[in-house]
């Protein structure tokens, strides 16, 4: 009976940082078709309000054979630990590098072709480790006016934490998969002008992924905002 | 895998004595990733991961003995015409580091390994991935579309997408030129079904294979077309993680996964699954069968019937099944216009001891009357160990609470109560929850008759045994514990 290793999220829990889970050598690894480089062109959320332009940091090595450790306490510790300077305030530039332990990691300003940001494919395309990882993401939401009583609606694989303008907005706890509108923040205010979203996503042997949009008081997606990386 | 069929009565008896309530299937129902339960020549079969599977003579007591070559995982079975199509995944999804899964299909004229016709055809690959694509083909689910006869296969796991391909129902092979369509994410163990103009995609979310900590649960989305999009009750695409809950943990059963549907008859549907951990059976993975209800176009698992003391209420008129005995009045008449300062005290209900000596000995008839929670209207319903069962439940005895006076079918196709339960087949009752949430109640046997009859209201106040008719409230009952 082949139960062992079977189907715990569908992966064998081999250790990071090897690129595992593939049967042939893929010489075509790249970010396409999942991501394209971000441009300076004006960009709104997509038709359903999902934010598609992000600064993503190559994954920090955070080995975990399984995701059962992702309790609220574990995640809080993981997401409030400092890995690199100015981690909670930086709005990095495309190509900027940081040092995390022995790793030298680069920020990439990207646009996702989908409603979601497939971090697994981000890592895979750059030939970085896909499992046992912690990703940081930053973006800027530009609002034409102050908007009150909005909620940040997030889905992620696996656990994640999100901040708006430096304040914690929502924690996605436990081991979970990315479902749109899975967790929402309390009612927040988007300032007129710039607003910074920051997120951290952690995973063991899973398909790292997230999606973010804002919902108004009626639960409708907010689309009259623009997204930029600077 | 050949296991001796154990003495069924002993196992069932042990099960009831040790737990008090029989909730999941009995026998040795140990299986992982069971296929849709399929009938063949009067027996029920389900195949599981690794090979082999379970066989049942009645759908309640299951033991090993089913035979399926090819190893691999999570098979599905579908009867097409006079033969059976079996699909299975060659891999376990990420096992040995690879995501290059393969789905295979093969045929057999019978599922009974003792039959001379038992012979699997050569398995053919119908779907696969090279390990780098956004899909890992495991966990096949089959659907023969009743509207146009086309055959569809869904497969996949958490690695990437759930995909849908079309097969040829005559050969079980992939239709030439057919390309996979992405239909969901975040799940595995998918299955497809059709009901009343909608196609339904079932998927298992959550974590598998973690014993009592498995969060496995089954969700559903629906579409007007088999190719999707499958949306949940919030209008959310299963491609974005949507899904409406069908069944989750409960009653000491954890981690339901791998949905299959059995249509027993008009208005009677069951769903099958495994539970990752049955806390009453050493926390092992066991076969589960539950009633399948339909609420506003959405399937949802009903609960297993719980033993207890009940009013048996007619859906026709809402009167209660009761003994044909004299009504015994409680003391005290109308009470209002009393002194409001008088303290309020509880009044005891009428007890069995207050009335039982007014009842005749011997058989007593049954009628349906105003419910007053009186002793002659309260029925204690308990599973009968060793009496077997049917898909989803054991046979029950239905007795007046506090006595051994048992409901029984008569040779005239009426109902009566006998003074003491003897275990005779006409005193054994099958209880099925119908798709609308009410219940069908059927005797195991109508004496001297081969007919399958159910408890039916022939008048507001008169019960009888007659053919079950899902379209009539006469055929339906509710169990109320009040």
C-alpha cells in the first residue's frame, strides 16, 4: 500500500533547496508565461479587482518538511522576525539585492498574467528553491481619494501575513491553499495617494501562491485604483 | 489481495457492543481512496489505492476480496453497457519526487473475481504529464453524460490544475485530438456527476493522509456545461479555489475524501468516501457511506441515522405513528386565569408506567394520530447486531420506548406491533434518508411476499405498506426527538 508520502498536499516532502518534483530536466525554465517584467505604464487591478503588479523577493530559505507546523504562534514568529534591513519599511527597486544569511537575494518588479501570483513558478523560473521557502512581496496602491471601510481580501498557499501602510492587516494561519477571498482584514482606510501593501508568504512542500484584492463596504471589488512599483 | 470473509455477525456484534452506536460501515471496511461503489450481480464493489478493494453482499458489511491489478492509486469504476470501465492513477502524486502522473483505463465483464468471465483488458494510458506541466494526473473520476452519451474523465491534485479530458465510451481510450481543460485548483480526488440540468464537480480539499489531523473535506461546484466553469454558491470559480461544502468531519469520523455517488432509486442517493481516521476503529482509514441530499440544486451529505427515541411523523399530515390504544388523560384541565403570583412549577410528562397496564397483551395495531409525546407514540430505534444491512445503514428494530413491543410487517402488507422483538425479518427495518431530507422506512421482508414495500400513509391517520413513491408525501416520514 503506497500511503507513505502519498498526497500530503500531493508532494513528497524532500528537503529544500533542491528543485524537486520534476521528472525531466526543464531547460526552458523562465518566468514566462506566468510573469512579465513590470513597466511604468498605468495599471489598474484586473476585472475582478485582483492586484497584479508586485515587487517580489527571491525566496528566503526556510526549510520545513511539512506544513503542519504553521500554527498561529509559529507564523507570527516567522513573519515578525527580521531577515534583512528595513524589511518592514522598504519599497525596493527592481534588481535591488539583499543579503539574508548566506543567501544573496534579488527583488524583481513583475506583473502576473493571472489573478494570482504563483510564487512557486516565480521561484522555479529563476531556478531558486521552490519548497521550504519564505517570500516577501511589496506593492503600492494609488487611490484617487480616501476610501474608508475597505477590506483587504487575501488567499495564499500556505500561511501569510499582510500589512497596509505599516500596520498588520490580516494573518492567514495554518496550512492552507490559495482561495480567492479566503481571509479579509478588518475595515481599513485607503489614503488618498500612496498606500503600501507588504506581504510575507511561507511554505514547506507546497505550491506557493497568493492573490490580493480590496473589497468595498458592499463586498464589491475596488477597481478605481492604480498599482505601481515605485 | 485475498482475505477470508470473516464471520460477519461476530464483527458487527463486537462493533455495536464496543461503541454503542454503529456509525461507519462494519466488517473490515479498511480502504483508502475508494472508487465509486458499483454493483455487479447483486454484490457491491469498491477498489482502493494499492490494488484490491472491498466487497459487500448487502452494502453494510464490507470485507476485502476485490481484485484490481496495476497497483497505483485511487481508482474509479463505471458500468457502461454490460461491462465495467476501471480507471486508476499509476502514481500517488509527488511520490518519489515526480509529478509525471499517468491515468490508465481497462475493462472487465465482471467485478467478481470468482466469475469465469473475470478478466481485465490491457490497461491503456489516457492522460499523462511530463512532470513540468501545471498538472499531475492522479485520482481519476469518470462520468458518462446521460444527456448525450459522451464519456469524461477528471483528474489531478494540488500540484497545478484539475483537468478534464474526453474518452471514447466504446474503447475507454482518449478521444483523438482532445485537449485537457483546466477546471479547478486546490483539490484532488475529483469526481463528476449530472443532476437535473447541472454538471457537478466534486473535489477533496484540505490535507490527506494525516490520521486524526487530516483536514480533508469534500466540496462541489456546478456548471451548465461539463467543460465548466464550475462555480460555487458564491459564484466563485473552482479555478480560483471555490467550492461549497458537501461533507466534513463529524461524529468521530475525520477527513472525508474521494467522493462517489450511488443512485439507489428515485429519491434515494448515497455518497461514498473514505474517512482518514475513524476514531472508533483505531483511527484507521475506513469506507464511508452517507445519504446524499439535494438542497436548492446543491448536493450535501446527510448524517448517518442516530439511534434514539423518536416520534415517527408523517410528512403527509404531520401526525405521529402510535399504538391503537385508549388515550389516557393526564390529570388537570384547562389552566388560565390563575393567580399570576403563584410560582410556576414543572408538570411531569405522562410516563410509560402510567399507561402500559391499560394496553392489551398480544399484538396491537398501529395508526397515526395527534402527537402528544405520550408513551404510545415514542419509538426507540436501535441497530440489530448481526442482522446485516444495506448501503449506508444496518437493519433496525423499532420498539415502543421502554418496552420490547416491536413494529412488524404483516402478510397482508399492513403494520402491527408484536409484544416482543424476536429478530424475525419482518421486524427488521431499513431507514434511508431521501434526497429531500425526509425518510423512507421499509421492512426487510413482507411475510409471504417478494414485494419491496415501504411504510406509507394511506390516510392521514392510517399507515400501511405499499410501493414507495418519491413524488408523494405519503411515502415520507420524519424522525423527531422531542
